[in-house]
C-alpha cells in the first residue's frame, strides 16, 4: 500500500530543488549542485555524519545524524565556490578573483570540512538557494532544517562534485517536527 505522505516528500523535495535552482545568483552565474537523498542513502549520509562527528569531536554532528537517519529525505545543496565571479570585491580575503583561484588551485586544507577560499558571492548564492528551498518546504508544511553537518558529510562522500561548500536539508512528514524539539 502506498503512503501518500511519504510519497509527497519526493514531490516537495523536487519543488525545493526547483526553488533553489531558480533563486537569484550573483552575476547570473549558476554553479549550484543539487542532489536528493532518500531510502538507504539516508543511512549512508547519517553514518558519515556520525563518523565525522566522532573524528572532529563535534557532538552536534551525532545529534544531526540521528535526525537524518529518521528523516524521509534530504535535499543536498552545494556550490562550486572556488571560481570567482570576476568583480574583484575582496570578500574572499584576496584582492582579486584570480589570486583567490590561484590559491584554491594549490590544494585543499584536509583539516577543514569545506575547501577554500570561496567566492563570497557564490557563498551568498548558496545561502539564498537554501532559503528559497526551505521556503518551499514551509509552504507545503514539510518539516525541515538546514544542516551544515549534512553538507559536510555529503562533500566527504563525494556526492556533490565539484563543490567546495554545502548544506543538507533533511525533510520529515510527521505529526511532530523532529528537527527542532531535540536535546
């Protein structure tokens, strides 16, 4: 027997992806990568969050992993932020986009969950896309929460190539919002 509530999660997640894709982007340059996770893949994502939480000694990763494991789906949003948009604003910490890109090409700092530096415009694009996605979930009464930890795990698993930063938005159709009433 089909469960219309659980089936609706994929529909709303698809609409969230559309909202993220069509959200405004700096200079109209889109480098957003979107992936939807359901079923067994949620367990893989949660397991990686647990592994990273233990390795980095970050307890909130463990709490968030429990939420992801109990969710019905998770929208992953990543940004390829290591290529500047060509305005030389200095927001990344370098005077020019070219210098930021040269530094990025020199290799990832393996101690950091996100690779950087990142273009501040691209990072804003990621935030706006996440905001647009959760607005869509809210309009459809689907419980959700933006999670840095889920984004870090997605990058670690390699499911958002060529992204340098990411967020995960787990989703749950239930009578109680599991993402905000937590200990």
